């Protein structure tokens, strides 16, 4: 009897069967579209979301960050505090399009970066704080970059990552070796005062870091300081962080490293008395001073825990170093420590100072006709 009831066709069952093929009116009213249009809308929405994600990832990439950083110039963006450096602006999606003018690469919003004169301290601070906040808030409401700035580590030397530091150092050495015969004479006084010895650094690199590379000590020094060879211009050095470019031709060649930055020549005046004239020539290259003032290589950086020295009680001694020194301590441990104070003390030792003074006296007394040129040349070696 039950089976017969289940097989009985009634008007209610026929009605339920027909309604199952129809869209309910309330759902049709809510959507306002037919089922095919709804499926297309969902597909378009997913495609739009994927496109936005791709654009966001592209603008957050390191290559896009570098492109924005390259748009900044010392002629169009200058006199700004570190919080408004090109690195920070590029991280938040801004490019430099004119003097003191920024534009977002995502929403195309313009932002004026003009600051009042520092002589008016209150006005300067107010404008500075407002501009610093505007780097984040001035974007369009739906700007992709505003919600997803570039990673912060783009703006720092990766002292916490020895592998990344070593890869970067190796790439710079390889690039510089191409032009190592053309490299300028390096001013070592400031490096030596911080405990860096170029000869020992070159030997350390050959022995422990890059034994298969026939690099000179000058190449090692420049690579440690963050410099590489510009890919498009082989006679131009470029910082890998602040992107500053330096023409090699502006500095003393390596063949003149034993000479002073000023050559002294003597001439006779009308009365036959010798007069001393100084002829300016190109100066030596200072790998630290030539960085932009906001460059991460010359900003303070703390050593990671694994690279910190320990005292007698076994506790770590956290110190803040310039980033290029911190990087050396990470990938070449002991190199700077062994030289600390040695170069500085040698430079200022009484014997070296005495030889320097003696050489100056000889230079001032000698002349072209005095016949002391061989002796003068020998004292140049001191």
C-alpha cells in the first residue's frame, strides 16, 4: 500500500516538479540578473581581483622600487631629512617627477615635497611632520600601493642575512674586476682611522671569501663599501643602495697613488728668485664620503646576535656600527677587530710624522736646478 502511494501522481507533486526548474522570485529580485549574468559577474570579479593582485605585486617588486628610486635626483629632491629620503618615498610608491614634486605610480596622485627654510624651526617641523604622514595618507582611497608598500628591507643593508650579504659582495667584486685596471686611487685615511687595512682585507678575501677570484685589494675595498661597476657605463662606479654614480675619470688613477693631491712646481720670478706654485690635480676617491648622505651604507646599523662579540662573562656586547662596517663584521669576522686602532696609531706615530715633516722641508728647499731630484724621489716613498 505504501508503494502505491509513493507512485501516485498528484497535482501537488506535478506543481513541485515544475517549480524546481524555475528561479525563485525573491532571489531573482535580489540579484536583478538572470543566472547566466550572475556567473559572468562572478568570473569578472575573480579576474579583476587577480589583476589587482598582479599589479600590486609588480609595484612592490624590487625592480619597480629601483625604477622609482632612479627618478630622484640631487637637483630635484634635496635638503630633506632621512625620513623623507628617496628610499622612503620610493618604498611608498612615489616617484620624483619635478623639483620637490612626487607622484604615485599607482593612483597618479601628486604630492608637493617643498619644505620651508630651516631658519623658521616651527614652520619647518610642522611641514616636515605633515609631509611625512602624507607619504602614506595622500594616496587615493583605493590605491593599490597605499595598502601594500614595498618591504622595509629594501631600504637597509641586510646585515642580518649573511648569505644575502655574501651574494651581494661577490657580485660587486665580479663587476669591479672588469675595470680593476682603471680604478681610481682610493683615499684610505678615514678607512684606516676606523680600523680598516686594505692590504689585509685583500689577503683575507683571497684566503677566506673568494679564493678563486684574482681581485685586487682596491676591488675588495670598493666592494666592501657598497660600490659596483655600472652595467651600462664601464667607466662609472655606482652604489648598489643609493644608486649614486661616480665617473672614474674624475679621480686620481692608480698609477698616481704615491703622489700628493697637489703637485708642487717651482718657477723663478723676474728677479731670479724661486717661487712655489701649486698645481691642483684630481683627488683620490673616498668610498665613504662619496655616498649620498641618506645612503644605508653609511647609516648606523646594529649587528645581529650571532655576530656580536662576547665579553669575559659570556654576555654579548651590542654595538651600533656604520652599515658597511657591520657588513664586514658579519661576512669577514675578525678582519676589522684585528686592525682596530692599528692603522690610526701607525698614521699618527712620531716616526711617521717626523718623516712627513722632513719630506715637506726637502720639497720646500729643492728646485729644478738644485740637483736634488733623485733624493726628493726617494723621500716620496716614505
